[in-house]
């Protein structure tokens, strides 16, 4: 999948060329431009994009396909996009719920099923992974240990600024993060310099070291955020 995305999906010039080739499919004028959207799946590897009023599908080993969006409507537990392609009718069901890419393990906020574009429905994940991270969290586990009583360490994720900040239970800290298609990485956290003693100092050192070594993240079935650092050490946090 990594090779496919680098080769076929990233270059803006390639996307522009692909869209220009779709001008033979005039979209329905009454349908407003939907927001940009991206979904992907594996076996076979595929990438679906909403680009203007078109659905654009790239599949490993197949030429690019496109369909003009004709309708958008809510479902009981999600939403649906209908489109018309030269080969027939497409429709996309987008349903809220944690979805993990089977190749990278990256968690996504939505489950996606594309019908009509291939012999069998294409199932995968969609939306922005950062949407699952955004917000305020309270830390409930640091490298297997509960926080020091009364210390209340926290994490706040600002997806617009791509920064993580919070409190160790003694000092405040902040770090930049990069969320790629396969992993979450943090810069070395910068913390204030208030003196911490005993258990609070040990907690702070463990928390900051774990954050600096984060290799990936995940979520438990009940929605807790799990940051996995060196040697598999985990930081677990719940929304507050």
C-alpha cells in the first residue's frame, strides 16, 4: 500500500490530470460540492477520494476510475453518496465507528463500503485519523502504573496546530506531533522546571520518556487512547 500511495496518489499533478480526464462525466448541477474526503482499503489495495463533485477511485493493478456525484443523503447511522460512472451506478456508505487499516493498523473514525465500482463491494476505512485524537484526555496509566494519587496528569491534543500539551502531575509540557499514514511520532517534550520530588518526579520522568518514544497509537473498544512507546510501554488516557 505504501508504494501505491507514493506512486499514484500523492502528486498533485497526477490528481489534476486524473480529474481533467473525467470531464466527460458532467455532475448534476443541483448537487453541492461535498467536502474533500478520503477512504482506503486493502486486498486489493484501493484509495477513494472525493474531489470536487467526483468520486475518484484508484486500485492496484487497475486504471483510475471516476464517477460524477449525483446525490448525498443521511443514513440512520451515517451517510451515503451516490454517483454515476460510465460503467454504471456507484454508491458509498460511510458509517461512524473505529476502523483499522489492515495494512498499517492506523485507526480511522469511519467504516466505508463502496458498491458498484468493482465486482464485489470494496470495504475499508475513511475520515481523518486526527479526529480521533483531538480533545482533552486524563491519563489513567503510565507504563503499567496508575498515576500518583491526586496528581491528575493530562494530555490535550490540538489537531489544528499538530501539538500535544498537558500536565505530568507536577510540570506542564508540550510537544509537536506528526501523524502519517502509518504512525504517530512526537518531538521531545518541553516541560516547565518546577521541582518535583519522590513519586511525582518518577511519574514525570516516565511520562515524558514514554511520550518522546511513541511509535504508534490505538484505541480500546471503550474509546481509551493508547500511546505505545519504546519496549511496548503504554500510556492510556480517557476523555475528560
